């Protein structure tokens, strides 16, 4: 098992023989034969634990067109599954080959345990930067469910433990926000900042602003902190309690303007402070104040 694990950590280079493979192949017994073999496209099943969940039609069309002209340059990796084969790596190439009308596809038949399918496919996709943050998060969650710690997952895919943890936190977001990340409407940085907002309605409103106004990650972090409210600090001197009626007004103003609002109250005189971030945010708030928005 240790040899298999070492090969998995090196990605597809550990499985495919070729001019540059000598530095990678540590377990030649994993391969059946010295070279890829042509396998019927229809005899291959997709990997049930494929970490990639989205296959863009335009990408597949371009790849299919390339395969029609040049063939499949890099073989896929499969494992035997009864009287058929199961993909380990290369589902996009396999899908494009089917779309291109090919009857066979070059493939390396590898001795990969079922439990290792996800890890090998994940390593390959990470090396190619082919997965979006939510796809990575789901793959990390599956590996975690299989008993791996965040540190172990990080070692397998050559990422820091904190990176793995941050990706897993994205799965705490509502489904709509996860889809926003998958479709690149917002970045993982925006999503991480939005995790600060626990109130679903405020979260939805801030999400809409991010997409509508193209806010920077820094601006979203500041807005999210303002909406979520300041962290509770332990002080030696207890702070005076805010009047409940005044707090309700503050909460309504914060929700209305989606930013930090402070009211400095005095029996004879007071003031209201409304924070903004940049010229566009100022225009948005003044529009709300003046009834233009």
C-alpha cells in the first residue's frame, strides 16, 4: 500500500509510461503492459467519485474538435471493473472522444483500488488546476469521510492544511452561494468573507451587492464585519446596556444600508455615523438616503 500511496501523490506521471516517466514510475506492476492500449469507448464507465462536477459544453466541443483533427494525445487511465473498465483519470478526454465519434480511446490499465480512485483523480485535477473551489471542497470532504485528517489531505495534494480547511468551510454556505462560486460569479475570497454573516436575509442582500456592484474582497470583508456586528470583548468594566429601542433602530439602519451604523445618543444632542467604502458605496448610500435607489 505504501508504494501505491507514493505513486498517487505524484499524479498521472506515476501511471503513464513514456520518455519522461522514468523519474516517476515507482510501481511498474501497477500497469498492464508497457504502452497504452486502445479500448472501446463504450466499454468504459465514468469514475463514480470524479471530483470534477462541471464539464463546460464549450470546452468539450473544442476538445472534441481537436480530437477529430489530432486524435487523443494523452491516454486516459482506467481500472478493470468486472467485464468493463472504469475511468480513474481523463473523463473530459473520454467525453470529448465520444462526442468526436471515436470508437476507441488510448488507455493505461492501472491496478488502482476502488478506495484510491478519488485520491488519484483529485491529485491529477489539482495538478492541472481543473477544479473549482467547491469541487475541491467536496473532494476534500469525501477524503475526510474516508478517515483522512486535513493535514493528511494537504500532504496528498501538496496544499497547506489551512487551504484544505478554508475550502471545507465553503460547504457551510447556502447552495446558491456555492453555485455562485462554481460558476465564477463570485470568488472563493468573496465567499470566505460572506461566511461572517449568519443572518440569511442579510447574507442574501450582501451577496446580491457583490454580484451587482463588483465589490472587492476587501470591501466585502469590511461590510460583512459591519453587518455581523463587532465581536464580543471581555472587559473589566461592564459596558452600559444599549437601550432596546435604540438598538432596534440601529439594526434596521444596518440592514437598510448594509454597512456599519452607529448612533451616539445624548439627551440633548446626538449623531448618526454611516460607514462607506469607496465612491461607489457612497453613491449607493446617498441614493438610499435621498430616495434615488
